[in-house]
C-alpha cells in the first residue's frame, strides 16, 4: 500500500481573482505583515507586478512565485493572471499548489474570468478559501456576492467537500481581514494567515519514491543562465546530485545543476537541500522544457506532463516590408523574429509557433487577441520591427462539419444601451441566453457568441455604451459554424504615393472619413491614413500642398484647424484591420497598411475577382 507523508512546515497556495479585484495589492500586505520587509524599507506598490506592461495596465500577465513566513510555516504564494487569455500561466501555476484563495470583489461579484480559473482549481481537487474583498466600497453587497459564489460552485459541479469552503471578508488595500461582516473591523491579516495554515493541506509525498520534480516554469538569469522551477513531488534534491531530465519523447537526458535555490520573499535563497513539497529553482540547466520531469540518474521515473487547453486563435507575423523598414527598430531580420517567438514558447505553454507554407511568415497560435497584443508590445519594446495580420479563429472539422469556438459573453451596461448592444451582437451571430435587471439602472446580459465576432468589437462596444459598459467572456466550447457576417462596414483611406503628410491635403480629406495621420508624418503607397465613411477603399493623396502664386488674395486665407487625431494603439489597430490589411509595428510607431502596397496591383486583382464573379 502506498505510504503518504506530509511536509507540515510548508503550504503552497495560488491566489486567483478577476482583473482589478485587488489580488496583487493583498499580496503586498501579506509581505508587509509577515515581516518580509524592514520597517523603514521603501516598498513599491504592487511589488509582484514587476513587468513594465503589468504596472502600466494594472494587470497581472505572468504567474509569479514568492514566499512568506507565518510562525514556523513557510507559505509559497503564486500570483496568477486574472485574464482568460493567459490561461496557460494559470494551469501550470495550479500544478504547484495544494490550495487556492479565491478573491472576489464585494460589489462586482464573481466575473467570467474568475469562473475560468476556478473551474481549473476545482478540476484539480484543490482546497479553496473564499475572500470577499473591498467590503468598504459604498456599493458593496457582500452577502449577495457570497450567494453568487455558492451558485458558481454549484454551476461548476463542485462536490460536497469543495462547497464547504471557509469564507473571510477583507479590505485588501488596508491589509485587514475578518471572519464575519458583523464583527468589529479587523486590524490585520492574521485571520487570513491562520486560515491558510489550518485549512490548506500540507504538501504530501511518498517517502519510498525517488526524486520527482515537474518543471512548471522557466526563467533566465544573466548570472547563472536558464532557471527551471517546479515543485518536488517526491524525494529530495541536493546541489551535488546526479540528475536526468525526462523530455517529451521519454528520453532521459543527463544534466548538472550549478545552483540550487528556493523562494524567500520576492527573491531566491541558495539552498544545499530542498525537501519534498517545496518549490525549487535549478540553475544552469540548458536543455529543459515546461512539462519535463527531473529525477535521479539511478531511478528515473516520469510524472504526467502539463496539459493545457488548445489555442483558439492564430495570427501571422511577417518581417516589416514597408518603405520605412529599418528606420526605427534595431531588429528586422526574419531569423531573429523566429528565434524570439520560439523563445516565448519555452516559457509560455499556451503559445505555439509554426513556419507558414510560404516560409516568409510565422503562424502564432494562442488563447486570445489580448495575449497576442502583449507579446507584440513586448517585442516592440525590445527593438523589433514586424508586421502582423488580423487574428483568425482556429476552426475544427468533425463528421464533415466545420466547428468554431464559441464564447460565453457577459455584458454589464446601462438599461438604455441594451438595445444597441443586442442589435450589434445579433448581427455578429450572437444569441442572448439571459438578462438580469437588478433595478439599479444597470443590466447584466449573457450571450453565446462566436469568438471571431469579438475580434474588433470591443472598441465599438465602448463607443455604443459611451465608455460605461463592461464586457467579459470565457471559452464555452466548439459549436457548428454559425455563418458569415460583415466584419467592418467602412473602408480605408489609402495613400497612393510616398512622401510627407501636409495640413492642406489632410484638411481636405477630413470630410471623407476619420484620419489616423497628422501633418509631417511620413506616408507611403499602400499605407492606411484613415477610415473611409463608405464601405469601399479610397486611394487618396495626403502629400498634396496648396498651390502658391505671386497674385495677392482679396481676403485672408482661412486658418486650417484639423480635428485632433486619437493616437493609434496596438489593440485598436488589430481590431480595425481587415483580412487584406496589416499592422506595421516598430518601437516608435504603429501604422496600418495594405498587405499589397501597390495600388495598381490591388486594382488589377480586384478587377479579376469581379470578372470571375460575373462569369460565375
């Protein structure tokens, strides 16, 4: 019979929550109150969000590990992303823990992305502690939200043991937690720490099994090279052990570690020995991938590999072929772009990269357009220049039928906007399945809608709801293809020559549509300078200047005041483009362009397509 022992000095937990429900702020206070910082130490807010993009956007993108001490128990904490596009990060983080803190906003309640991560935690049979956060909000409705959490557990088929979860109430930004709403306001997070130690099971292991460590994360250090991170399932590891790595093909590759470390606060601490149940960081291993098992050379025994959900969208990445290529970025070569994309797949298990059939571009597959935006934004900050196409959903074939990914969409908006939102979504093949009116003037509506319908819809939705609507979704599954619909009802204003945009020509183009270009911007043939009011593309000349003569005008010229141009963001650009258009991304600029730059070639191809339609 299998023996089971427990490492009582350890607790491994993940904190899961929807975007902006206060997860990273709560972790800040856990650090402060566990004595990880000196009293006079200067601490940045949201210390776990250490990427520039995370700080700018106020979200968690990559799952990160840290640890705190409470009494003589070490608590390893994994801060997970709250966005479903980063589900791959969540899934591998949950492989290393025995319990989860589910953080829910006392006003907003459990939202779709929370549902996605919670489902993964319940499937893994993890112990869950529910924390209702932000109970100090004026619109807090903690009791109703707790009922919604119970409903969510039932909806996700939680068993009787899982639904008997402990509940705490907290104000994360003040670092306080309490057991009930009625009791006196808490003073610290002591209740939370005590609940973690009492309720979350200590990591278990079989004392008779050899060393087994599943690699769940990869990192890189400029000093010691590649880092492999994972929880030791069985056995123990020392710095001098002779180890092997069992890869995807089942081969045992010999490896030597140069340094063995564990988490202490936000940093690593050197360790001679790491016991079962703890999260170890192994340095100096070059050929290792997420999902590999590290074992002793004498007794290699593989663990089950990490399995993540399949990608649902793909995007084409090209080298930048515009006339302005190489002016703003340092890295423009295709082999460098390929190298960078493959490097991303090593640490991001939800991404897949393939070379396209023509060999001139790369197909990147992932969970959602937001995940792609983060990857492209990271690359442009590293000095890359590239072009990307419109996101395409990945269809499946089954029994001769085409299946497409379907999203469960939640809309929260004012009552007055329900009509326009429902109309737009029905045109995009969406189906309303629920409508709840809380009587507060705001309505929550649920739809099932194809994933392709949401590409490019977010900006339109914000315009329709005047910036007050909230939209969230999660992947529900695959259904039969629901039919075609128009993606964009407007055309593009396309420059027909190279040059510099001038005020005079832009002023005269304004009645034609919405401009993306400002005076003195460089333009080239095939570059999109604006959105046309009508449904067709229009070739325009944005470089035309006013003709000057030596004749005096009878009156003073009107001063030309141009409408301010909204700066182009990566999300807006990807949402805007059609299938025959690309986004040119450089460290300094985001431009839109036609895939075929020559206007003559485009017109010839359009004419041939029209002739084929007539003949058919």
